[in-house]
């Protein structure tokens, strides 16, 4: 069996700035549109991939040929859509894959590009569990940023005001993620909203003095300001607003997502061991945000001293 038989749109080799977009049998118009937007922004090519899950068809050559033909049609349709959306100057290639598991193949494809784009579909409960597992698995393991695009997403009109929102979990370790968010906001001509929230039920009970709560919020804001200030100087064209508030982190980010063009979150939760993990906040935002969500791979940042924090905070 030819494990990666390409469609006739595939070019040998790929530039490392390629925007890779995964499509399913149902299509992925929103993900393709987002990938084309990013490709135009960076003058980069688009590469469409579709992973075949042949299953029982592997034992029946004629049935397997039909599966492959349908997969090639899926890739071809997505390639044509990308070319239509991007115009004649957009370089688009495509291929189908069946060399391994779905997550494995998509993660492997990401290694040869700059960005991996997937679509999050509104599905039945069972299919949602399977789809969520794929999306979370890819986002947890990919070596490049992964963007989840909700079904039905449409490219905003040219010149429309937009906001990039970033969830900053720990001000002392947030510099790489904040820098990524500043760069994305500058590329888009967007303003940047930096969200830091925390929630500890006991801390907000009536018996806790309001002075104590104000002290927590004040220290959190000062630490976040210290992390953001050097980046303000490096990105003077990006308007920045800090949102520091006592609120469950998932609620804070999902609320912000409803007023954003893109949400950026880090991949690894600070309480999980080092490795490819998604924290609970990142998972929830991936599953429920109404705008595209970019999961940034973890990066090592110089650690600064930090004040004691309430246990639940916005971020991965």
C-alpha cells in the first residue's frame, strides 16, 4: 500500500513557512479560509492534508480504491477552494495520508510547516468526543502553533477592527507567550487584550476582608504590568489593555473570545510535569471558543520571582 500517495496538486518538498491545513471528509471551509488568510499575510504557501482511515477496507482492494478516490476528491475540493479564496498568486498543494494514526500523521505534517490549522466542528456527542480527542492530541504534541477554527468561521472584512486576546497564566513565565501575542496583534493591525484571572472560592467568601482581595488583585496587576512593559516598548504600534480580575479562568477567556478575532493560550499548564500537555483551561477554550484559538508550544523563559498566587489562574 502506498502510504502517502499524493494528489496531483502536491509539489515535492515544502518550504518551512508553509501553512498546513487539515481537512476531513465533511470539508473544512473555515479552516481553509483561515489558512489562506495567514498564507497571504506571510506570503507563504498552503498545504492541504487529509488523513485516510481505511479501517476494514484494507482487506478489500476494490473498496480501498474507492476510499482513496473519495479522499483524493476531498483534497482536490479543498485545494480548489483555497485557490479560489487566495487568488492566482496563492500557492496551494495537497495530499492524502494513511501512514499511521490520525494524530500522528497531523503532528508529523506540522513539523514541515510554520502553522497547523484544524477545524472544530459542531457534532453529535459521540463524534464530538472523537473530534475533541484528535484536536487536543494534535495541539498537545505539535512542534508548531496549532489553530482551532470553529465551523462557519468567515474571514472578517478588510479594515475591520479586531482584537487578539492572550491568556497570561503566570506573569513571571509569560514573556514568550506575550511576545507571540504581540507579534500576532502587530501582523493583524489589532489591539491586544491581556487577560489574567484567578478564582479561589474561599478567597472570595464574605468572611474575607475586601482589603485582602484588593491586595491579591493589586499584586497580580503589578506583576503583569512588569511583564508587559518591555514588550510595549518593542511593539509601540500595538494598543494594549490589561484585564486582571477575580473570575474563573475559563469563563474569563471564553467571554473575551466572544469579542476577539483570535485567542492565544499556552500549551503546558504550570502544575503539570514537563512534556506535551494541555492544561484544563487550554482544553476548555479549544472546545468552546467562538473564534479561532492558537495554541502556542511551550517555550523556556527566564523565571522571575513572583508573589504567592491563588490556585486557579488564566492560561494553559
